[in-house]
């Protein structure tokens, strides 16, 4: 299984903990093991702790580490740095290469991305060459990079588990 860690760049202008929470939830559900958020409130971590307790797994949210240090440490431990940007190379062209990587740091931007990030990255990757959202870009990139394997993942030590159902809601206690 791949080891994928996510970094969300950016200091906030306005409070956007909802977007940050969505980035965390998408990262967790789609196979990443941790996310670094440069700037977020503690309640984002608390929400994810609660999600882990209920639905399982040990996804980690790490707050307040400056991006340069996160990228430096990732490279030191052999992670490739994959930066999602609409200016990068089309994901459908680079996916075969990305699928061959065992360890990576997947970087998404916020309101403003420092120019340096484009040079620090091993890959600058576009999910279409149109502007949209870091949440959407992250979800599609995680899916493409793992070739759909992330959809089959199970989460250990959950309190609740969904029994997939064509109609209604079926949930069992573990
Ligand atoms: C709302 S956008 C703002 C981008 C910002 N204008 C910049 O300096 O690039 C926030 C983030 O979403 C991601 N994103 C948005 N559109 C994308 C696309 N087409 N391909 C890949 N990533 C994208 C990128 O990570 C980007 O930094």
C-alpha cells in the first residue's frame, strides 16, 4: 500500500475551517494517512478525532508546521512531492508515473501559493487546466494515483460500520 501524506498550504484571510475539515475528511476517506494544515483551529483536529473514534482508522491532523519544513522533512524520508495546480501537467498523462511511487507528499494550495512551491515539487500536476477547488483536485488526484484501490479500504477499530444498502441506512456496532 502507498504512503500518502497531504499538505495544505496557506495562512487564512478569512476563517475557512469548513474547507479544511473537508480536506481532512477526503484525505482520510481516500487513503492518505495524515494531513498537515499550516493554519487551522483546534476544532478541526477534534472533529477528525471524533470521526476516527466512530468510523475507525488512525488518520492524523498536524497543525502549525510551516510548509518549507514539511517539504524538507518529506524529501528527507524519500517522499516525492506532488503539487496540485491547474498550471501543471495533466494528471491523465502523469498518473502512470505517480502510480509507481511508494511514498509521496501531496500538496494542495489555498488562496495564494508561493512561487517556490512550484520549484520544490517533483511533479506539478493539473486536474484539468481550469480553476476549481482544492477539495475536488485532492479527491480526483487520490483516486487516480491509487487507481481506485482506495475505494476498497477498510478502517480498523471502528465503533460503527455501514452495511451498504440499496435503500435506507443500515449501520451496525462493531
Ligand atoms: C482555489 S485554488 C487557488 C489557486 C491560486 N490562485 C494559485 O495561486 O494557484 C486552491 C488550490 O486548489 C487546487 N486546484 C484548483 N484547481 C486545480 C486544478 N485544475 N488542478 C489541480 N489543482 C487545482 C490547487 O492546489 C490550488 O492551489
